[in-house]
C-alpha cells in the first residue's frame, strides 16, 4: 500500500476560504470529559481544499451507519446517500455545511500525540503442519474470570482443579507438558512465525491468510489473566537494547536460535485468546469500535470522551518518514486502551508490511485535530 502524498506544511497558499458559505454563528464551546471543542472558521483547516477526498464518501457512509441513529446527523447522512462517488465537489460542499471545532485540552493546549496502528497479516493453516506450528487459541471454556493469588502475585483469570482455583496457564506452560495438553483442540489456526503471535496479541486483531488464498480475521476475546510484561523489558534486563522497537525485536528474533527467542517470548506470561470470522472481502479492514470496517488512512482511533465516535475529523501531523505534514479528513471510527486524552489519535495505516513499518514510525507529539459537527450540535 502506497501512502498518499502529504501536502507540504509550506503550502498554506493553496487553502481556499469557503467564502460562498453564508455567515454562521460559530456557536458555543463544547466542554467534554477530556477537553473542549472550540468552534472555528474553516480557514484554520489548512489544505482542506486540496485533500483529494479519495475513499471519503465510502468512509463517511460507513460512519453514517452509526451516526444516523442521532437526529442531528440524519440530514447530513441522508444527503450523503444521494451523492455520486465521482461528485467530489458535491461531497466537499456537503462537508462545508458542517462546523469545524478545534480539539483542545482543558488548559487550552491545542497539540497532542498522534500514533499509528495497523492490521497484521499472518500466514497460517487451520491444521498443524510445517511450517505452521505456532498456535493462536480460542477463549478456553475452563477460563474463570476471578482473581486468585499465588504468593505475592495476583492473577485475574483462573482454572479450577478439584476444589481449588489456580492461575490460568502461562505462556511458557502452554508450550509444553500439562498446559499444552490442556490447550490441545482449542487452536484456531497455526502460523509460521512466533513473532507474528507476539504482534497480533499486541495489536489485538489481525488477518491470517491461508494456503488456499482465503483469509480469516482474528479479534481479541480474552486473556489468561497474567500480567503483561513488555518484551522491551527483557532486552533491557539482558543488556541487549535499552529501547528496542518492534522492528528491532523482530530483526533480533530472526538472527537468534529458537531457544533464545522462546526465552524472550516467554518473558511475557500473558496470552491473548481470540475469536475468528471469515473475510469475504480481503480489501476490507477490521471492524472498529463504531461497528464498521476501518478504511486505511481514513480511519482513526480516538478517546470518545473527547471526540464523538464516528465523526469526521480534520487531522494535521508530521509525516513519520519526511518533513511534510499529513493534512487530511479522517473518521473517528475506533477507540483503544492507550488512546486517552483530548488531542490524541491512533492513525490506521491499513494492513501488511508497509502499514506495519509506517505504524511503527508514527509518533508525533505536535498533532492537531478538528472535529466536524452538524450546525445543530
């Protein structure tokens, strides 16, 4: 997937102020749990006129499946249905009937952190056979959602053994002996790279391409109740790398023997369990928190305490691979456990290797955001 060509930050002259719009009362500041939404003039949205709006009609219609349940959005969503996919001027005009609101923190700070995420693509098989030997599991039927203590350690999931509740199997225990036998038959799929198991557990979802060319999608279902331990901690303790990226860890794993790789992977005892579904259309992304498929480079994850779920958002942040700005319309179609605060977004790069590399490099603390809302909001 090739990323769009971002508009350079030095090109504000391309911006066209929508003078044809009737004068509007900017409306009141909207206070949110995480910050505030301040109504502003369209001229603040630098380069809005030059965003090609590719995939915006499709993405906006997906958002409207969620937004149209709210009375304030019904008029806009109904008009959206009448637009032709080729009618870019009509789409831009419809967008301009919305009112931009600058996203700020409570103290008035207008910049925040933009990170990136992606959907991992793994190679796997529904049956165990070389090279597909690393399992991903369904939620076990004997997993008990309760807290148990073992010495000074606390675990949030358990298994029942006679009259006792014991911590559920750790990652290392599932790889051999009684733990491995207990998990037999609960495998959804086997993949060909142990680091892919790590990646999909961190991301929480991903697709697995099967030998026959079809695919299945895995989504987070549960975990084994053990505390999460970042793999970077193991690298620091071993004196290998004080701050490895996931790409660094993957490269290290490819150049070290399996026993050493297992030691590193087993240092995180937490295991994620998944549910799965077929993928009838391989061009469609995973479902976000709004219940709609995510669209590469047009969907973001936000804190819903700051930005209304599924709403259109103008985003402005520095490219992770150059000195130019990404300025484009996106939609707040997802949320995430680490996505907290007013000016905070996780940019969905799509799926596959390129998306992985872009997501790993995306970390900008000077991002800005504007949410577009109907006039009656």
